[in-house]
C-alpha cells in the first residue's frame, strides 16, 4: 500500500545548527504539504508544494519538492528553540485524493 | 487561516463509559471533516471521514459501532467513543478543509484517558 516515510525519525541539534528532514513517498504525489506539531499541540499547516522541482522559502525554512514528485525536504537554517516540534509531510491518498496520508514525522529538539 | 475548534481538550473517563468529542469549524462551512488518532510519538492515522448529511466512512480496522460519528451541520462533527477501554486512550484530532486537496485545519485535539 501507499507509504510516506520520513528520515530521520529524530534529531537533536545545537541552537544555530541547520536541520533537514526528508520525505519519501512510494507513489507520485500531486502535491505535498508540510505541518509542524509542537509538543502537546496540534498540527499546523506550513506550506503546500505543487510543481515538480518547486522550491519555496519561509524565512529560515526552505521547502523542496522533487523532480519526480515522490520526495520532498524541509531545511531549517540556524535553528532556534522555537523550532522544536515534530515535522510531518503529507500528500493526497492514492485511493481518495481529498484524504491525506501523513509521513512518519521527524522530531526536532534544539539545545539552547 | 480558518479556525477549527475541538472540545474538550482533555477528558478522563472510567472504563465502560462513553465520551463525546466536538469539532467545529468556526469561520467556514466544512462539508467534510476528518477524525484522526495519534499515539505518543507516532504519526496521525485517519480513523474516519465525516460527511455532512450522510454516514461517515471508516478506515479499515476502525470499528464504526465503537467510534460513532455524527456530522449534524456544516460546522459541527462529533465523535463518540462508546464503552471506552484503557486501550482507547489516545490523542484524537479533527480536521477540516475548504474542499479539495488543500491545506487541512486542525482542531486543538482531545487527550482521552480511560481509567
């Protein structure tokens, strides 16, 4: 069945270091979305990428959608303690495009 | 962005009792809402899709008689966990979108503890 995996599962960085999480889908996706979930909180939408090879930036965050539309990455430059949380990618399900399948998530901890 | 409100945020109940969780879209109409379950340090797993005016559709392995969903209006969906057991303890989150494969807006989530 359709799977969306993320690596690493967990990363602990020193404040100021960069961070990257990778998202890999078993199927081609029409779009990819990224969400951030703070500890104890709910997922919050960050961005949606639609085009092959698309790159979008939000301040220190850079999002990329692969050429084959099967993978994506989120890069954070110079992490801050406010970046702590779990980052999920998500894409439309194969069997029903209005439903989302979420990646396994990458948990980021930042040492001050 | 749109606002989805979920209530209660936390609930503790005894085994065998039922718990109702409400999910409201405050500033838009949601013909479809989604209910997820999330175990600690794990991803979100879709339980069911709530459709206004019709029966909910459940994911494989989710008991529809245990997790009752009612989408009474375009702004309200409820999930009732019936005859709760300790293994039902989890974080339940609803979401809604404005239609199509667009961003999802999540409620604050409900942490259910069954004792």
